[in-house]
């Protein structure tokens, strides 16, 4: 397994973490259009397990 892994640091002014059992998009819908670089991920997008949330973050960060 010859993976070439590399550590990358992403600077951010704000990070918001939200955990829940059902999707709650109220904060996202309030901020959309008012906040640049806003992404709907994790349980706010779709209730799943932790790997689903991690995958969402990976997909967003990969495209930055």
C-alpha cells in the first residue's frame, strides 16, 4: 500500500460544527447569499454516520 499522504493546513477565520439527529438547515438558509464560501455538510445536509460527515468535509476541502 504505497499511499503518498501529505498534511495540508487550511486557515479559517470561523469553523462551525453542528451535530443532530435530523437535518436542520435553518442557519444555512439564513446565511446563504450573505456569507462567501458557505457549504452545507454533515448532518445538516443528510443524517448519516460520522464517516458520511467526514466524507462531506473531504469533498469540500478537496475542491478549494
